[in-house]
């Protein structure tokens, strides 16, 4: 049995034995012990909702220690705060100051996306980051308004109330924020975070890319100085129609000059920061420089009298209480709940993805359920203090990370700078041109267009790419909420397709090994004469049991036709390799029974190889194991081959 790789092989009819000349011992699949029903249900619930065993650290601890651990679980700041040092504070201080220079102009612009006054954008970068600093588990994430959520919220809110009705519109925004926070808090408290994972990465890439295009198109009004009525719709057709209809008398050349000049400056700064990480601060401070310079230029030239639109007025002072402004009864409660759930889930998805990305870069773990509780709490508190939906933004988090942050104290520093801005500096923004805000937003959202990710998705999975493009075109050509609906629908459709149409494969034996592999992936793998081996790559449920049965029979028919054409031995045994089959239900058992009866009519023996404990237990409980015979259930394909065809082994040419 020794020789070189590549030598020819032949099939010899000899007794299959070990080195001592004895027949090999064929292992039998053990019958699993009967499980207690209550224990089985408990295990399922634990693995579904408590797979991380959150109570592990509480076991065998004194009551005082358990209380401290409980406080630290809710407020992680009391855990990492014990090791906080002056060196860490220096890094957090620099990060916080750098972050503030970026977020202040962005917040004013993002508030306009949500059709809210500019001060509400600044409010949302003061209170929520402070709440998150006490409760969040991510060290890097930077909290505040983000472009996609602002656009989504504004789009959904204006469908219910005209933004010109400022007070009811703001009340609906605060109520939607309250329900967004409640949704996030509930998902974390009841440990239902796995639900947000139904929105695939491909769908998120497409949705974000479409949102970037839509947000940029919305900025054309400010970029071109259009003062006439502009469409409230977000689709590309409606926006471009409004732009071209205003071309003859609605554009302002001074505004265009300001916008194009500073947009070029912002993009150049972004390029510098991307090319050389040492200059990360350049794109971070560029928005504030743009605001200061453009505001000064408009003020000294009084360009606002020539049609250049300006911010005009930002209320001075910190967040006023808005608890009494919430719609907790009446016709708007249901609408606010619907808007809040959608905005909350999108905000949650973005924050968790960003948090995990930067945690992986720094080699630490974040608790997804704790993050949801923290994000939910901060949005609930935010809704009571005149804020709208906030989350972690990728651009600001990247700046925070590159600036050298160590902890969420950088969020506290940023909030402190925003506080000073609200108290002292807001009157200075009066002459800030709207075109600058439009330029800042466009420069910020360009990074949401991830072409490399889309190309990679195309290379890896065409169905994923379909979901990506469906979400993208849905946002661009219809609306943000329809694009989101398409993204979710296509993600779920892919899951259903994979569940209902699982893969199966014909296996063959690799030369000089006892390994059996897919014959399509390994052309050198040889099928055993008279035996067909098929692997099922999925759990067998009611959704796919009939398909699996018919697919196995189709494999058998195709193999029988090939055998007849090549005058090979007739198929006498069919082995189903079940190692990937993690579970089976009643429909799956019935499908196996029907397959067994069909094979009996063809005088073909069915064998099952390597079923897991869960599957074996159900095979015995259904009595199918007795029907097929325990001797036809094997721990491996090799054992099944030795039993069904003991005299056929592969040997080398002497």
C-alpha cells in the first residue's frame, strides 16, 4: 500500500483488513440519552438569548461584589474608570477637541436634513454623548446626529406634518426619538439584538450608498442658492426636475462660487488625511475652518443682500426640557411609534457595526446588548431634552480613533465644547452661508459610497449583490423608506432561498486517503462502484424537506443513467452524509421515510452517516432508526463503505 503520489490506482476485490490481518472494527452510532423536556427548553432559551452567559461573572461571589458587578454592568465607566490616568486623558482631550471642530458644523447641517432648527443638531451632541459615556462599552465610538438617520427621519416626519408647522413637527420628532430609544432599549434588555442581523451587510452597503446619493442631491438647493419652492421628495427624478426648473431664475452665482470653492477645499483636505494618517486632523478641522472663513467673508461683503442664504439665527443656551412636548396620546402616537422603530433600528445597526469594527481594530470586545441599552437610554433622555435620534457616526468615530482616543471621555470633552458653543458662540453663526453646510454634508457622505465593498460583494455572491443594488436603486429612484424596505425584503428573501433550497453534493473518495469530498470541487475524488454518497449541507426542516428528498432522488436518477451508459455496477446502496445536518423536524423525518420507501422499491439500501446527537435523538423518538435498522446508521462514510462493500478497497498498482 505504499507508493508515490500520481501513480495509477485500480480496484481490487480483497478482504478489507487492518495491518494484523483482522477485519476492521466497525463503530456503531450510539443512542443518545433521553433528555428532560424542561432542560432541553432551558438550553434552547439560554443559547438563543444568553449565549454569552452574562451571569458567569456573578457566580460564587459575595453579595457586595455582585452589587458592584451589577453597577459596572450597567455603567461600565465604574469599571474602566478605576484605571484611568492623566496620560489617557491627554489623548482623550486632543481627540475630543478635534472631534468638536468636526461635529459642530456637521450638526448644524444634519439638523437641516431632518428639517429641524440648527440648535437641535447641537443639542443632540451635548446630552446623548454624556449619557453614552456612562453606559456605553465602546471606547472609540463618537455619538451625535448622522446623515443617513437625519435624512430618514426628516423624510418620514414630513410625510406626516409639514415642517413649516414648526412646533408640531418638532414635537413629532421628539416623540419619534423617544420611541426609537424605547425600541433600542427593549431589544437590548430582552436580548433580541440578533434581530438586527437580518439586515445583511450587502443590503446595508447598498442602502448607505443610495442614501449618500440622495443626501448629496438634497444639498443642491443650498449648493446652487435655489430660493424658490423645492421638492420635498427625495428621489433623483423629482430632485433633478426641481433643479432644472429653477435654472433660469433660481440659481445664485455667488452661492455657487462659495459652495464649489469650499467643497473643493473639503475634498482636498479629506484626500490629504486619507493619503497620510499623520494628517488626520486636516479633514477634521477643515469644516470648522470653512465655516469661520465663509462666515467672515459673507459678513464683510454682506453677500446675504445679494441672495446668498445664511443660517440667520441659532438659539443661545443649552437644551431646554421637551418632556411635555411628546405626543403620548392622540393621532400622532402611532405615527411617531412607526417612525421611531424604523429610525431606531437603522441607528442601532450603524452604531453596532461601527463599534464592532473599531473594537476589532483595537482587540477588545463590546457587548451588543449593553450597547443597545446604552443607545436606547441616551435617545430616551435625548427626546426629553430637545434632541433627535443620535447614534455613532463612522466619519466622526474614525477621526476620534485616529486622534488617539483611549476612552469615551473624548465624547465628554466634545460635549463640553458643544456646551460652550451653545452658551457663547451661536450668535456668531448668524452669517454662515447655507452653501457651506451643504458642502460639508456632501464631503461627509461621499465616504458612504463604498465601491470596493460593492465590487467585492459582486465577486463573492451574486445574490448579495442583487440585494445591494436593490437597496441602492430603491433609495435613489423611489424613497429612503422604500429603499430600506427593499433592503430588508431582499435580505429575508435570500435567507428563505438558502433555507428552502440548501446545497447537496455527490461525494467521492480522495486517492490514498479515507476522506470523502465533493466530486465537483475535487475532480480526483472517485465514486465507489455500486454506492452513491450524497451530502446534505443544511438542517432538514419543513421548508426544505421535500426539496432535499427530490434532489437526492434526482441525483440517484442521474447516477443510474450514467452507470447504464458506462456499463458500471448497478447502484445498490445510497449513503446520506449528515454531518452538516444540525437539526431535523417532523417534516424532515417524513421526507426520510418517503425516501427510504422509494429506495426500497428500487432495491437500494439507505444508509445514514454521522448524524449529530440532536438528529439521532429524533430518529429514535420517531422510530425511523428502528425502521431503517440501527445497523444502517454509521459514525462515518468510511464505516458505511466497509459495511456495504467490504471487499472493495482502493490500492496502488504494484
